[in-house]
C-alpha cells in the first residue's frame, strides 16, 4: 500500500488529474485532482454523461468533436488493441491547453481492454513555447526571403551601372581624339561609378546592421552642394530622354545649409526621391 501511494504521488506531481475508468460499466472514479479550480469534475459516475458535460462546458468548440471521438468508450478497446496509451491535445475555453492520456490498466483473458487510467496535465507553457518558436522560425524565413530578394535586386542593379561603364569605355575608345566625347564619357563613368558605390554601400550597411556594426557618423556637409550634385545628375538623365528638368531654388524653403550627419545617406535618399 505504501509503495502504491508513492507511485500515485509521483504520477500526481506530473498530472493535474487522475482517474480510473471501467470501460464496460461506463464508470469512472477520481483518484487525484490538483486543479479543482479549472478541472471541476465530479468525483465519480457515468463517464459518458460526465464527458458530455465537460466537453460542452469547458472544451473549446473547435476541439469538441475530436474530444468526443477520443473519449468514446465504445471504440476505445479497438483503438488501444495494440497500444498501451493514447494521447490527445486540446484547448479549453479559458485558453488553457490540456494533454489527455489514456493508459492501459487491465485487459480480460482475451486481451480486450477493460480498464484504463485517465491522466490530464496542463501544457499551456509548452504550447506557448512552441508558438513562440514557430513565430521565430516564420520571422527568420521572412527575413531570409527579404534578404534573398534584396540581394537579387542588388545584383540586377549592380549590372546596370557596370554595363554602363563598360559601354562608355568602349565609346571613348572609338573616339580617342575627340575631347568632347572623352569629357562626356568621363562624366558618365563618374555618374555610374557613384551609383555603383551607393549600391555597394547598401549591401555593406545591411551586413553591418545584421552584425550590429552600424556606427552613426557626424560629418559636416553643405546641403546646397549635395542637392546641386543630385540635380545635375538628374538633369543629364532627363536631357538624354528629351525631358525638361527645371530646378527652382527660389521656391525652396531650406533655412539651414550647413549640416552634420552622413551625407552619403542624404544624397542617396535625395537621389531616390528626385
């Protein structure tokens, strides 16, 4: 008796609720209940009636059908014909998660299951951990997908100025003695090179951000000079497409020209905006 009590006490520390069930008699008897606040079950009685009450009153609606099928005593002996235990996880209406386990207790001379133990434990903490882990995995997948898309776009963007530089060099080689062509080619190469550097900086900044290596910089620069460089580049692009590009400085409302920060980011943002 002492040994049996010790075994029951050990199991009871793991499970909030333990009862024994007579399958043929449709009868259950509670052995231990450590959570009477949430598991408000009767001490004993007809199991099918108790299951009906418990399911409708406490089990979340989306799990009620699965709960009824699991606790059906008519099919339980066949379902546990070659099994010593069966397990069901379900959510309660109060949001708590339970794991219900039937454990073989006794079989008749033909090997047919006649008695089982019903063990219930709360697994809400485990479920929260699983959901958090799934969320982290999903966020990691999204981040990986965004990074792959970013690098794919960057590889395309890198090829564009590189092809421009190569094409411009080929053009310059065709007219080595034409100073005007050489000047325009150098300007075009400079524009493409700055754009290429901007793209490379984007890639490096992303890697620094992931490794925590981004350092804020306070570099003095003149906003008017920066915007002038951006506008000159845009005017050249517009002229190539026969588009009139007009900059009206008189309409601007910029009060402070001398600033401190990172002019590379500002120029890149301004270039994208214009």
